[in-house]
C-alpha cells in the first residue's frame, strides 16, 4: 500500500476510551454506541446479577456475577466511513492502574457522568490523567430520565473539576418523569425524548425547530421556559466551540441524555467521529514517531491472560503507533531483540474475534502469545524504540498468599506470574527464606478478583493471609555497590516484583522515613514504569 493510502487510512481512525465513576452508565453507553454503529443487534442488561444477558463488553465470569467491569475491553467497528477503536475501562477505583494504562493508548476520551451524582472522586482521578496528557474529552451527562441535579450545577461541577471551558451542545428540558428531551444548541432544535431501551438506531427522534418556537412553550410550559432562560444565559457566558481548543484539552463539548433509553447516544457517536482527532505523533525516547511513517511500530499497553480459558491464551493488546501491520510480517521486540512473526493476530468485538490481515496507526490489535510479550514492549520492523508512560503505582494494600493444596504450588506461581505480568495485581517475591509470595494492590477488590481467577482459570485454591507490610517503594541508586549493600543489609524487608525490580517493604510510614534518612544515597520510588524503570 502506498504512503498516500496509509495516510488516508490513518485519517479514518478514531481511538477513544470511555471513562467514569462506577455505576455512571459507562458500560451501558458502550453497548449503545455499538448498537448505533451497527456492531451489535441487541444490547444486554448489566443491572441484575442473574440476568441472562450481560454487557457485550464484559467477558470475565466475575464481571457477569457482580455486574461490574474489572478488565478493559477493546472493540472495533466502522461508522460513517470511520474506523472506531473503542476501549471500555473499569470504572471501579480498585482497577485504576489498568485504566491509566489504557489512557496512554487513546487519542480522546468520552467521560460519562451520572446526572444524579455529578462529578465523583474516581472521575476526578481519571480526568487528571487525561489532563496530564492533554487528551481531548467529550462529556456525556447520563440518566436524565431520573431525578437529577440541576443542569447548571452539573455544568459548574464539570468546569471546576476539569479546569477547562464547557460548551453545551445540548440542554435538557425537565428531568425524571418530566424529562421532555434536549434542545440541540448547535442545530437550534429540540429533540423529543421517547422512553424505552428498545428504540432502534434507525428510528429518528421527533424534533421541533427553533428556540423561540411558540409550540415548545405550549407543549412543555414552565420546564421549557426555564431551559430557554438557561440556554440564553449560557450562550451569553460560554465561549463558542473552538475545535483547536478542544484538541488541546482546553474545551469539552457536553451532551445530555439517557443511555439506557438510547437517547442522546447517536449525537455523541457523531461528535466523536466529527471532532475527535485522528492518531497523531507519539514521542519515543529516541525520536518522534509519526503515524503515517512507512514502517510499523506498536506498543503493548495491556496483557490479558485467559480471555478464552479453553485455550489458556495470553493476548497482548498493541496500539499501532505508525505504519501498516500485515499478518505474518517480521517484527522485533525492542526489549530483547527477539523476532516474532504473528499470524493469528485478532481484532475484537467483545468475545468475538476476527483475524486481522492489516491494521494502521490508531488500531488496537491482539497478539496471542505464551509470555513473549510484556506490558510496555515496543514492536518494530527492526528499529529499537522505547516509549514511556505505562505506570505501576506503589501498592497500598498487602496480603500474603499460599496454596491450599501444596501439590498445586507450581500452578499458583504460574498463575500469579501471569496475572502480575498482565497488571491485574502486583506480585512480590520476598528475599527472606521461607517467606510466602506477597500480593500488592491499589484496592481490596483486586485481591478478590485474583483469588477468583486463580480458581477458575488455573485450578488453584488459594488463601490470603495478613501481611506485616503496609507500603512499598522501588529502590535504585546511582552506584550499583551502594544499592547492593542496601539490599543485603535490609534483606528481611526486600522483595522483587515480576520484572525483578527490587522494592523495600515497610510496616509503617515512620519505618520508611527512618530507612530513607539512614540511606541518603538510595532513591525510594512511588511509581515504576514498564521494564523496571522507576520514577518518583
């Protein structure tokens, strides 16, 4: 394929993540986007544990039981001549590391806010990650069919937490049982709300033209008069939509709707296609990598074990950074210069997989492998490149783990190694003789998920036990001899993670401060990136 054609293919790509606090309706919106894009024919229910259908993007057994997403899903579809790569992320804060890593692989984010609760803590954390990367954000305020906060209050919350200009593209008339629809500010017409999740994408919304149309006041009375006053106030006070400001992360367009009722979904989908950026340049340590370069580069931003338990597979999710991928092409892993020739590369639509013949910058492809590819690995056609930005945070919770049946010890280590490498949990191997493996987590739910997955995917009954540690810091020193001396002198507190990076484990902040004062030439780090590189 010519460079010109590669440029055209790259320009068609839209790669974005959906982010939110738990229960804001993110997975429901994900499904409805698939529905409106024609990628699925029926949307499942994520509300009831015992529902016979589950969210199209949730594939793990524990997700179906709990009705939550605990792993990121990748879905590809076409809409209006664009190729959309949609990444659904866990909303629960206990899985925030996975979400942070996914956000390094996208060009835009769709933020979902529960209109009854406003901007919640987990949403704020994710916004900070987006803001640090200047990721463009489109905002969808959901659940207008319920009793919710006043829209002006919601707009003010979004503006204060995002610290960017908010530009309402639509505005609600009424809420809850009195929710009448939204006024499309851009097109100067009202779209009438029709209740019912079984509305089909091909059914067009009924509309009434013009903000000053007397029919609107006649039909909706005081609710419309209040909405019109708010719209006029916002039009006077808010800046006009500026696409460049949006791309720079300084403005966010805001939409109101009800995902469960399929209302407002199409407008969000069309805004993503129209305004979200195509893939742009990516900065490697060695140089800037442009998306339309002739040669392929890609980064492993996620590894998932046992997506198909029957085949014990490990899939490396690769964001294509440049060039064109072709099935069976020769690729090198920058970390160790090993060559691979992936032939069974797949794209995803939830549990459905399709063999990939070609892919371009912005696409996310899955490469099944047996432990060859790790988080953060860079694949190229020969050039050695390194990308940074995939974070592991120092755990805040620790549990020791041991197997109930000693004959399954090998399976326990295999399972924990694979789950540690995919980032589901952090696994530490203490130096002290006879010490059991330690699990480190950001949130308690991670432990529950790992124990469940050990049992269902690896056939291992494991139990958790209290650990005497409460925090960890990865350690480095400019002088290798200084580091070696420190590790020997503090062996009882030292453990190695899955990439053999040494960490100091402490029982309290006071204990950490004492050892930091005693060893001023040793650096203690709260974050590690892939490959063992650590940062403060």
